[in-house]
C-alpha cells in the first residue's frame, strides 16, 4: 500500500495518485459485494 503511494508521489502524477487511492478504497467494497453474492448462491 505504501509502495503504491510512494511510487505515485515520485512520479509526480496526480492522476496516478488518484487512481491508486481509488483502487485502495474500492477493494474493500468489492470484497464485501463478492461476499454477499457468495452468501446468496451458497
């Protein structure tokens, strides 16, 4: 996680930083959605 933020900061690209943060924040939501889908089917 810190490696991604450091890489984005070193590149100096704001878009890379926003993409990295968006991915980090969306991962837990994706896991929760997949968990609910598995609960419904199994």
